[in-house]
């Protein structure tokens, strides 16, 4: 049996119809996405506040995340399902939003406290280091594509995981839930 090529003249698989989102002249989910500029939906700084330029997605946060993470104990500890999910986690992790840093202290799934940096020699088990723009999109009430999840931020090079990743991976659903609690109006100061 002769070898059969699945490549057509245009580089698409032979006999496969063009997909409306991933076809030619469309953004590819693997690599072809471009970052938006302030004119096309990026962030604009006005009076020390980061503002999304598109009014239909208008979400404001203080530069560097402001006091959003300070509300984390109330938001997480009031959610019994989330506390139960993290009941085996007792650690301290670092969250960076642009230049600002916070240490989040977790004891048996409850947020014991949040400290705002800067820190000289802080002790933490793992870190979530992200750009202010990436976190702002993640914390919108309805995030844009690729920003609904921590893995989307990671894929867009807007977030890095650092440190001892074992407690992070073992409790990933809990950490996603904790960071998602700041989404929309719940995290507004």
C-alpha cells in the first residue's frame, strides 16, 4: 500500500473542512495568538488605576492588584466547599501581581492571613508570579479566551509557577478556586 499524504496544497489536512475558528487566516489555538495593545483592548493606567480599555469588559483594579488579595480570607473562608477541598493543605504561598507581592497563609484549607510585600527574605513553598495585565484579565467577571484558568495564563506567558510544586499540583483545584474567588465584583475593594 503506497504511503498517503495528509497535507494538501494549502498545508491543511486533505479532506478536512476548514474550521471557522482554526482555519486559514484565523488565530491558531497553538501559538498564533497575538497580545492586544491598549487601543485594542489592553490596559490603560489612569490615576494609578489599571482600567481595561474595552468598556464592555470594564474592570478596574488598583495598580499591582491593590487590596484585592486582602479580601481573600473572607471570601475563601466563607465558602465551605472550597475550604473542604483544601482541608489537607497547610502552607504559605506567594502571589505576585506585577511588582506587588502577597504571602497567602493557608492552614487546613482556611486562609489564615494575607501579608502584602515587599519582602526581603520571605519563606514560601510555591509562587504564582503573574503580570498585572494577565491577572486583571483573569479576574474579570467573564474573562476573555485563554484567561479563564491559571493554565491559560501560564500558556500566554502571563504567569509562572515557582518553588516546590508538589503542594501546588496536589491541591491545584483548591488553588484555582482560591484565585478565582477574586473574580468579578466579589474581589472589588
